[in-house]
């Protein structure tokens, strides 16, 4: 009899208070009804309109889009943080300064190399001077997922590294680096960040001689170095990077010959790396370099747009789930014919994801229950410039990263089959993926789970900070970064469907017990 009374008591307690005190959230949140195809059409029709001229970062039109999103967050009842719906993202145009030089010493000899003809700074270079020994670090790659590391057993701390462009097996369909498709590890930015992570204070990069005959040190086409490059071609830099940057230049054949004896010797070293898929890194005997690059900055800041919903649980409200989408695109064609379409409207990339973000905000606002954890909605600027908005946010977070349990990123969800959706990051973050799979039983997508954590969007800024993140994406199409990425090709029903899946996933994450997302130490 005692046991029966206990069971009845538990059933009564559950019926009275629901299951949220256990972290069980199987109920369907009522706010989902706020997500509709018609409201999605209204949002995206404005964001991808000709009047916003492609929402370039920075631009007055991007500012107009930011204002539109902020007013929507406010009308949906989302709160500002620190009294504002905006987070200023400090960025600016970089000009090449007047003092740039490269000197290399081998033994008792020293050679000075000519700017532009024999070395050229990249746009990511620092306003600094570095003087140190030179170490060859192969392709400059540290890729655990491919079981490849040019820095294995190599000490580059306080050194200047010399690395090759691209990656092993560039023309080999069977290459471990996704065959002929170049991965993120081929980029100059990734190689530079990897070198800095391993302690390097300067980077010399050359075109890999095995696959490329032209070894001209192109670096970045600075207007000050060419009468053919317009001043408007100046690179935009995220200013938070300045303190952590190092001098980075591309060097030509003269530098290769001075350091390695000949281009053929470097080509042979590269061929060995490609054949064995093992690093062949070493300190270049007796070689040291003094490298200086100078830059001047012109402030051109833009804004992330944020909206906050405080959690209802007295303990879990101190934790936050970030839901994000970038609202910028690539602007307009600078040179075009009078009757030519010149606006990159970016309807799918990423007015569709921004629209879905706003729809999810609507759903949380309309829900009859508040989430136990807090929710932070962020529309990021500058994604197309190199994840500027999200990179800035994780360096200057509005909510402690140690209390950020996860991030959901929405980028391009308005094209291709209405039944298909790709999820990046599934293999790396199985707990959140379990939630997506469970909630998709109601949504009905044919989900494609990409095993590699990439995708080149804002979630990567969070995963680099060890925050679990998933990327919702409906696939590449021929109109990507073309003026033809317009609203006439958008499937509003698909945007609403994707928003519902993100909302259901977010609701579950926001209400799971602390056993599921243990607190950081």
C-alpha cells in the first residue's frame, strides 16, 4: 500500500509541475506557432532587397539591416545587454606603412631583399619587427583529424617559420586532405594562426615549387606598391587581431635559393613530404632573419546585433545558449554596365539564416513558458570578411564563455530540396546531435551529418574556444556569391521548417538538466 501511495504522489507531482525539474522536455513548446512562411517572407524580402545593396561590411546598408534586426528583437521582447542591442565590432582598413624590410643572415653573410620583387607582406601581417632563427615547418599544418602535423617534435617558439603554400597531395584525388579539394589548412590565415599557436614570431611563406612554376611573391596587392591597384582594394582587418599578429610575408625565388641553396632542393623536400605524408621539418642551419612590416589602420567598425532572453531557473539561468546567423553579404559589383544587375542580394547567404534566427526569436517570445537557461541571439556582421563578428564576440563575450553551453549557427537554409538539411559538427558533438535527431522526428528533414567540423561559418569561432556548436545548412548552389542569389529562388517554407528544427533543438538544450551540460570548472 505504501508503494502505491508513493507512485500516486509522484504522478500527481509530475502532472502538477511537469517534467522540467528533471530536465525532461518532451513537451512541444507552444511558441513554435509563431514561425510561419509568411513572416519569413516579410523578413527576407527586406534583408535581401536592392535597397540594402548586398549588406557589405562595413556599409550604411549593413547598418540599416542591423537596425531592422534590432527593432525586431525589441518588438519580440528580447532584452538588450549593457543597455544596447548592438556590440561594436572594431575593424578597419589596413594600409601598408613606409618601413618594410627583410634581411636574412647565413653564417657570416647577410642579404637584404627587395620589397615587392622579392618579398611582399600579406594583408594579415602585423605592424611589428621580428628577429630570430629561421625554421622550415613544411606546409605549416597541424591537422589532428588528418593525423598530420608539421610541427611534431619541432620547436618554433620565438622563431621565424618558413612554410609552403597549399597542402600535401594538392593534385592527388586520393590525398588524405579531401583529395583535390583544398581544406582550410591550405589557407595563409590558417597557416599563420597555426604558427602563432606554436610560438612563432614571424612567418615566411612561399609558393610550393612542386606544383607551381610561378614563384613570384604576390602576397597582397597593396595599392601603394602598384599604380594599377585602386585604393578601395585595401584589406579590412579585425582590430582585435593587431596585438596578436606577427609579420607575415610571401617570399620569392631569391629567398628560397638563399635559404635552401636552390629551388630544386626545396622541391625535392616537398616531394618527399607528399610521398611519405610525414613532416620533414628542420631548423635551417645557421639561418636567421630580421623581418619588419608596417601597417596603418583606418577605423571602420560595424555591429553585431544581440537580443537576450533570461532563463527562468534560479541556477541554470547563469548559463547561456547562443543562437547565431550572419546578416552581412558581399555588397555590389564595383564596375558594371549601366543595365547590368550589380547587387549581390545574398538572399540565401545569409538573409535566409538571419530570417530563421528572427523566427526562432519570435517562437521563444511567444512561448507560454520561458527557457530554464538563458538564450543569446546574435546576428553577426563581417562573416564574409573572415568570421569577423563571431571572432570578435568570442574574444569579448557579453556572457562568459565558461557559462556558454552550446552554439547553434544558421547559414543558408532557403534553397535546394525542402526535405534536405546538412548538420556540420555532428561527430564532434554527439550530445547535441542526439537532440537534433530526436526533434527532427517531428520536422521530417532528411538530415545529412557532415563528419568534419568545418563549413567556414561563425560556429567555427566558438568551436575554437571549445564550445560545442552545430551548423545548420541546406547546401551549396550555383547562385552562391552571385548576383542571382535573389528572393525569387527562396523557399520560404524551408526557412520556416529549418527555424522550427532549430527552435525545438534550442528549447531542449535550454531546458536539459545540468547533468547533460555539466558546469565548467
